[in-house]
């Protein structure tokens, strides 16, 4: 099933018949809030079972979908990601979205990945340009590769028609490449970003998930600005609960995210106390989500960094999940096709170092 079908039900006006089924097979009514979780691919195959256990416990709470980041590198690295998403879809049995980037990916490898997930029954792709390869400051496409997320969207639609639901990234503050030394994108750069995002939607993307942010007003302005330029598809906010101070600093530095003065002030006296930082992150995430939901947005996408506590606490605070619920056991069902995997020896995304901090 395409994720956009579930999201569209939630973003529709309440009333007028039933909605889509949730992860446990129940009916989701139109207008109800949907939430989803993001995970990153482990570095080693020995870590896959542990991740699947975490995903299974979170899936018991009924997310609309879960997605997994792409770990670009060798073919063995590709297969590690492909194995995990196949098991998410067919063993954990949650609607799964796979990230796919252009980094170090000639077209034959891109198609290899798309054919593999298609054979595993996965219909959802988050199409990204990706970070520059390790050791490079600027993104340079590989021979027979794509230079942008737009190129990747066009390719998927041209070759695979309507089979895949395609999600793209939105950047409420502007893509990090266009944010200046003063910490903001110029008006011209921001408008160019909006125009480029519309081109991706016009080329076939049907859903937008945003980069992390900590100023909710910036996100709400971004949604309005997207509507003003004719982008009509659902826009889901990406929420990153602060789990550790080092991780927070690392991610906001990579993404060039604005940190509101009140957030910086709250973190400064507790930055060496991991429990206090995590509790503040849960509080902040909860308040951000409350404001977003009050605006009429009906979806939340939580960046978990492969951990459970903060994401679940925020959802419980919002009343979106039950405080106590027995985790379901994973069904004894195997993916239709799983390729052998070798050890991942080629991590190369700038966000991977940040993973260690969460």
C-alpha cells in the first residue's frame, strides 16, 4: 500500500465514511492524527535483529508507516539496507518506506534497489539527492548517476509508473547548502527552494516530509509558503526529540538548524545531565507537536535514532497512544526474497557520526 493513501485520509476533512486501516488492522477515521517513525540502517548485519525488535515494539502502537535511511557505500551496504526494509515489510509487517539517495549510486544500482524492494512488496520511496561522499564538500554525481533528487523522482516515475509512492524532503529553513554564514537563507534562495520543491512534486512526488526544526513558527510559515506557490500535497513535519546534548549540537550543526534562544537557554545548565536533557527533549517535542496539531496538521514523523523512549513518551503525552500496551510478538513470516549480506565496512554519511550521540 502507498503511504500517501493513509496520509491523505488523515489530512482529509473529518467525516464522510471510514478511513484507512492502521498497523493493527483497525480502521483509521478521516481526520485522525497519524504518526510514523524513522530508523537508520545499522552498520553491521549482527545489529539487524536488535533493530527489528525495536521496530516491532514501536509498530505495536499503530504507526501509519515506518521508514529507513539509506546507507550508501558498496553493494554489500546496499544489501544491508534492502534486507532490513524487506524484513520490516514482511516480518514486522509495517508499511515501509525506504530512503534512496543519489550518493555514489549509478543508475543500474538505483534500479537494482528499486527492483528489489518492488519484489518485496514495498511501494514507498523517499527520493533524496543525499550528502556529498565522505571527504567531499560538494555533491558531485557519479558517472551514470543523478545530480539531484528531482532527477531521481523523474526516473522513478518514468520507469516504474505509478507503482511507487514517492516522498521528497522539504526544508523549512532552506536546504543546508543555501543557508549562509549568518544562519539563514536569503529570501531569493528560500524562494528558489520552494520553486524547486514544487518541481519535485510536479514531477511525481506525492508527499513531503520535512527536515528537523525547533522553531515551530518556521515550519508553519513553510507550509503556508508552499501552499502559496501551488504545492497542495500533504506536508508532514519531521520531529527530532533531543536525546543527548552532543547529539543535538551535532545534528543542528549538520543541518544548520535554527535553535531558538529559549531552547538554548534551557539546555545550557543541564547539558551534562543526559537524563535531564532527554526529559527536556520530551517536553519540548510534546509542546511543538501540540502547536502543530492545533494548527490543523494531522501527521507527525518522529526521528527515533533507533531508540524508543522519547518517541513513545511524546506520543503518550499527546494522547495518541495508550500508556500501557503489551508489545506484540513478530509474526513468523519471512520476506519473499532476502539476499545474503556482508559486513558493512563503508559508512559514508555525515549523519552517521551523529547516530553515535543518540
